[in-house]
């Protein structure tokens, strides 16, 4: 779980920085990288499974619940500034 946490944190920081930079300039990114669209469900499921893999009283459980909320929030914000991120044909959520 530690390696996955580090990998997710690194990826989220990069994505969050890109979205925040574009938004702060009143712009949407020119294009959402294809992996953001095609892997959203798999990434979300992986984060959810990490939370379920630990007992309810384990501090890591609240960490993964927080990460899942942050993931959902990031995709909502991305969809609000970049319509292609909300492409229902590629991502049924």
C-alpha cells in the first residue's frame, strides 16, 4: 500500500498542478491526456479497494477515504473546466 500511496500522490500532484495552473489563468488545459479519460474508473476502483483492504479502525482507512473524495472532487473540477473530461461514452460514472 505504501508504494501505491506514493505513486498516487505523485500522479495527483502533477494532475492537480496542471489543472490549478490552467484554472488560475482562466483557461482549460488544451487537451486532457487520454489516460485521464480511459483510466478514471480503474484508478477510482483501485483507490476504493485500498480503503476496503484495511480494517475500519486502521488510520490508513481514513487516508484512503480522503483520497477517494479528493479523486472525485478533482474529476468534478476537471469536468467543469474541460468538457472532454466528462465524456460519458468513455466513462459511465
